[in-house]
């Protein structure tokens, strides 16, 4: 199975990744706007918040994901980190995990695929997993609707496109205010459940 390169991808993405012995990430697909490639969804004090990384690309020109550069003209990294602190400082495991993640928001990455890959590797290690992550050497054709590169998308109804996934409810900081918000970024799960995150992921995938 080949997976898209995502920025702190959603729970249904990681529910699949943690079952793999080796993870293969597509880097030669065409970059498409408004996907999880450069954004993630978290639960904040005002509801679900989308955190988006600005990128540099030539308008009207198709670009490969591997060639997309991150735009630091605006301090998105500082904004994202402040948003994560506001959303999860009161969560049970923020104190234990934040030191592993803050460096990604203090440093700089030229290419989006490098940031996504290194954050993926760090996230797996936080969960105690040692799964090798590799990037494709050429584009692999999408052969059907069950290809995760096809259906893991913020604008696609997960319940329809991913029938094998059934979000396992877990405690969220603002659940009393907004109820359980399903399939948010893996960060939401990690900050709220810590070492139990892996169990939640495995329980969320029925196939």
C-alpha cells in the first residue's frame, strides 16, 4: 500500500500506517490544494480549527509534491504552535509530548515533503513504533477507490469513502462543549490519550 504525504494526518490515516511493517509515501503525485498535504484539523476552544502551511508554487503550473517549498514569509510555524498550545496545554499528555514536537515549529524546512516525513517518523516513535518510512522513487498509479491517496481528504465524507474506518471515541479537551470530534489530526489523539493512542487507532479500523 502507498500513502500520501500528509501534515499531521488524521486518525484514519494513522490507523492504517500503524499496521504496516514498512511505510511507503508517495512523493511524485501532483500537488493539489486544500488537502491534508499541508493542513491538519485540531480541536480548539472555539471548535475545530484548520491549520494550513503556506507553500510556494507557480500559479497555473502543475507541481510534484516533492518539489513544493514551504513559504516562511508569514510566521505560520509560530501561529501553528501557539494554536496547539491554546488547544492542548490542558490536555493530559501535552507536557510529555510537546518537547518532541516544538522543534518542528522552531526550525525551518525547505520542502513540505521533508517536514511531513520527519513529523511522521517522530509521531511513530512517540507511539513506541519503529516502522521504516520510505519515499517512492517514481509515481505509482492509483488503481481504485480503496487507495488511501484517493480518499483521505478533508472534503470527502469519511463515513462514505472509508467504510472500514469507525472512529473510536476518546476523551478530548473540549468534548463537553462540542461533543466528540471524529478523525481530527493525530496530534489531537496523542495529546489526549498519550500511550493509549495506539490502542485507539487499532480499534478504529474494522478491516
